C-alpha cells in the first residue's frame, strides 16, 4: 500500500485480496490486538500478513505440483474402462494442467478426503437433479440414513435439519463424499447469457431477530405506524411478514420472522435474501439464550448486524450492560472503537426510531446494494398459504428485474400466471421492483418457502418445466429405494435406549410450518427424539388422527381447526390432539408429551434403620424384636430390605408393627418394637432392617 502511517485493516485486507474476517483471525493468532475491520494496522502487522500469505501461496503451489505427479502416474486398466469412458478420459487430459488440480485443492480444503483412483471415479453413480434437494430427499436418493448425511454435513461445517433444502454446491460436495456424481439437469434454458448492468440501487432487506418478548414486533409496529403487534396472539409474531417503509425518501424492506429457524431455513435453501439483521435486546433483561441463537444465525448467514437496545424508557434499563454482554460475543459497539452500530430505542415512546432507520441506510450504503431492472424478474418465495378468497398465494421478494401482473412464474415444483399483485397494505400493484415484498395471486399449488422463482414465456412452457422437475425428483426418490412412512412407523426402530415420539403437524401457512418443523427437529435429546411423520397446511382431518393413532403419536396444530369427524375419532381412540396459537406454547406442550412417554425413574430414600435384638415365636409365626437405630420406621413404607452380614437377603413390605402390645403406624429412633415382614420367617439376631420410601422422578429430557 502507498498510504503512509497506520491504515484501517479493512483497507489492507482489500489490497491483499482477503476477507476482513480472515485478516482479523490471522493477526489475532499472531498475538496482535485487533477487533474489527476498523482497527488500525501498522507496518509490522502489514508485513506479517504479506509474509504469511506468501508462505501459504507457496505451500498451495507445492500441494498442486504433488497432486499433478500423482494424477500423471495413475494408470487405468484397459479392460475395466469401456471405450466411451476412455474417450472422456482423453478429453479430460486435454484440459490445462493447472485447472483440474486447483479445483481438487479447493474441494480438499473444504473436506479432507483420500485421492480417488480414476477407475473409481468413472464407476460412480450419477444423480441427475433439477435443482436443490432437502436433506431427506438426498438421503432417499442416495440410499443413506438422514443422520448419516447430517453428520457428514456437520463435518464440513454445514448445519442442516432433515427438511432443510441444500444448495447445489453443497449437494455436489456431499455426493462426492459418498461416491456419487451429481449432474444438474437445467429445465429452464438460459437463452442468452446477458451481461448484467447494475443500474438500480435496491432497498435494503432487514430481518428483525432476538429473544421472545424483547419487543421485536412492537418495534416494527412503531416503524410502520400501524397496529400489527396488537393483532398478534400474545403480541408475538406468528408468521413471516414482509413490510416496506419509506424514510428520507428511501425504501427499507423489513422481514419479521416467527423464529430464527425460519431465517436459517431460507438461508439453507440458497435464499439468503437478508442484507441486515436488527438484533433486538431488552435494555433491562440483557442478553438471553435466544439472543445468542439469533446472533449465531446472523453470523452464520454473513450479514451485517445492527443492535437495537429496546425499552430504554424504563428506569431499570442498562444500555452499558447490554453493550458489555454483547462485546463478549465480538459485537463491539462503534463508540467503543468497534464496527457494530448500537441504537437505544423505545418503541413505546418513539425514542431512537429515526436513529435506527438512519443506521440502516448508512449500513446499506456501505453494502452498495445494486442490481438490474432489465431482463426477466427473478427472486425468492418468502412464504405461501391458502387464502379463502384468493386461493394459493405466495409472498415474493423480487431480486432482479421487474415483476408484472400477467407474468408466467415458475417457482420450484409449481407455477403461476399472476392474476394480481398486492403490497403489504393490501393495495393492488401493476408491478414490483427489486427488494419489494409482494403478495402474488394465481399459483396452481403452494410453492415452498425459499424456492427461487423466475419468469418464462408462456403457460405451456411453465407446465412442462414443472412436470419435468416433478418427474426428475420422483424418479430419483424411487431409485433410492425409499421406505414409506408407514413402514418406518411399524418397524419402530429404537437405537439403544432412545425412544421416538411420532408427530402429525398441521399449520395455517407454509412459513409458520417451516419454522415449527425446524424447531421440532432440533429437539433431539439423550433419551428421546420427535419424528414428524406428516405435516401439511389446513385443518386437522380424520386421516391426520388415524395416522397419529397408527404411529402411537400425537397431533399438533397451529392456528388451525379440528373438523368434527377428527375430534370424534380422537376422543374414541384417545389420540392426544392439541391446537395452539403461540409457537413457544406448542413447543412447551411437545416437551411435556415427550416426558410422558419416557419411563419414569424411581429413587429410594432411606427412612429408618432397625437392628434385630431377639427373635420370638408366636402362633402367627416368628416376630423380630428390634431397636430403632435411626430415622423413622413407617408401617406403610414402600420397601423394606433385610441385610445379613451386609448382604440383602429379603425385599418386601412390613406386615405388622407393634410397640409393646399396641399396633402402631411408625416407630422413631431410640424406640423398641416388634416387626413381622410379609412372606418372611427367617430372622436372626444382628440382622439390619432398612425401611425406604420410593420417590417417583419425572424423566428429564437432557
């Protein structure tokens, strides 16, 4: 760099061609005190970075050369390689010597693996897919267990649940690990690879995240100057909503999610649409468990974070406490020399709202959010649901181009001829620009949250594309020898001591369903795990209850109704069925269900101890004359154990207990008594009798 004196780390990182995060980590590992990209770096630190990067470059080059030698020495026996494959091999060898080893090196950096011989590569199973797959779909196609796939994903640093959709690059890497070759079957052909002209500065897309009841919806409500929070059950957001506001003549799009899982589900599908996360923290309660979860989700998505400290109008609010707590998670406030903007706000009194909007605009300018409004529109499905008056509808976020009424849209495995476009206020629009959230009417079926949408020329082409996608997926699933849900339920495979709770889940819209499913599938504990055997949109029907009965499971509903036949059947068959309107209440109820199907534990509590001093014969049998050594001896005790020379020779109950000639219910330490045990007549002097109470302990899930 030509600049004299200390420069900011972010400028040096840009000059070196590395990310700020990498630069910070390298300097920290070397013992230098740097906090963020705004930290100043001196000449010594700059020289160190240049030196270590040059060393890394040399090591990579050596690794490449070594791999070249290995690949050149590999010989493929002719008898094992058909002629058509030999031609492919010869074609590969014509590729420049640098291209292939570099590609291999990148994959080895992501996931260490042994070199695969050429004949093994040629014999790998080929999977043709039309696009992203869920973890479950990939498992079925590959003939693997979902747990095996999830574990492998974790090994390469990618966290996903069984119903989350994987981007194509992750599927490719995953398939290679299991010896498959993935070929992407593009259904929509790109007519011309047009050069994108970034001619439009789009509004930032902002997601509100944070701990439950820290004021997320109330804050958004104040920003929109409407009454969203009052309409929500329990004042907690129940479904994904997308809203747009205007501040200083600039638009800002807000996404208000029911849980961080919904945010992750969209990101995992390749639908990373969020630019900025507003992390909401209560100024009185500070950082909570869900605050950290939200922070981790935001960091994993690689998005900018702005902290909104709420409820500062209350006397016990402590702004410095929140800053101090979050600084421990590497969110350093800008006024402390860090790079994170902290904005104190009060939604109730309207304090700091403009400052927060200003901060969003400042960060969005730094992000330089540019796209094009030329060409066909493309974007993401944010959520979908059945509307009584409009039929299947979906909330879309446009990412590029202009979406118009009348356009033919293909989204995942369904399509639409757009009959109407509405904004978040229910007003009809003729078109939608990038970052605009709109409700679209005209879908044949409900698209999945996170599906990408694009425009095609006519309805016949849309039908053909969707039909081919469905066929491709169906063929792959069949090829994977998928077992039906019913078969899995009947087999009831228990791994060790682990038990399973089958769940039939119904919700009012796909956005909420996704959030709940992801939350449920993460609730795997040491002794039990929930399995969603069926999920869907709409009211709970008799068939839902019948499936739960066959599974020995439960039916959970969210903001849906139970039809009369389903209720009658559930009552007759004693199938547990619960409907909720608040997500965390549903999850709490589910936890109770899981506790209920575990075997309870029993703990013995010693009540008292006796020593036999003499043995008497009576017409009813022998009686032990005892002295109470400690505690209390209750006639109604749950268990009695007789010890002889330290070994238990009897376990049972007390038949009779007397103090002199009187029948008593208890005897305390220091007293004498006569005792006879049920079905026992072998008493000896010196025997010890221990009396216990058995306590039932409800099982803990963790």
